[in-house]
C-alpha cells in the first residue's frame, strides 16, 4: 500500500480563510531579578502563526466545507496550505509583485539552489522567514536587478527552493518576488458545532497552527 504523505498540497477554502483571525506568535522567557530588572530570552528562533478559521464561517454551507476539509485531513494528521490575506506576498499589501522584492542570495559561481525567504524589518534586527510553500507560477527572479526568463530557473512549489539552470556568477545579487501560502494543520481533533448557537450568531472555534519547516 503506498505511503500517504503527511502534507496535502491543497489550500483551505480561501473565502473562509479571509474572514478568519490570527497572526504570528513568539515564545519569550522573561526572568525578573531581585533588583526589579528583567532578562528576556527568545525560546523560539522563528515565529509561528496561529489562526482561528471559525471567524470566517458565515453560513451552514461554509461550515459544511470546513467539516469536509477537516475529515479529509483526519483532524490534526495531515498538513495543508493556508492563505493569510494580511501576509501572502513578497511585496507590501496592495503593491504589485516584482522580481526585486526580496533578497534570494549572492552568487558564488558554484551554488545553483537557493531558498525563498521573506525579510521583516531592516535596521535593528531584521528577521528572515523561510518561504516553503510558494504559489505555483507566481515566482519572479532577477539577477543584479534584471528579470530572468522563466526558463532560466525552476521553482519547487512544495519546498520553496529555486534552482538556476546555471550557477549565478560570483558576487551576483539574486532577488525574487512571489506569492505564498502558509503550511498549517488543524490544532484540534474535535470540532464542536452547536447549530442552535451557530444560527444565533455564535461562531465555532476552528484552531489552525503553522507547521514550521
């Protein structure tokens, strides 16, 4: 019997996801000293997104979509793609994607494979986020500001790795623009649905959490 992958390359219903709530979470340890001063330590190197899809459910048809999606994912067992409307592109919200949006790396004349990343911040402590689930066909790439023909590179939409047909020259500045999904899973094995409460305006909780690469 063939092995079923632990991640399904399918997107959660976009219309419901757009009405959800959520965002990045970090884990910081804070120790208060006897003097009243405090020391802070980052327990996680990377942020982890959490969402509640319940806020996007507006009808019984939406609820049925979620239940069917939940059952096919077997609850928390299989991961899936999630579209975060506030953060789903290399460019700022509302701006067009360009091949120069994000730094991809610097050529060394030997390396041909580079990982898509998105950088947050600039001056004090910029954070590089690995982009593992780009939208297929959305990736644009440039070398030293000049956009490349799509045939000059290949993108794996399941890992976010960009492979050049020939290793870029040493010192070449590589950039990319793209749209992307967040790899997630349900954060519960039990959906509680009260139809009477739902029709009265109570929204069921449907927790979803990012799977970090």
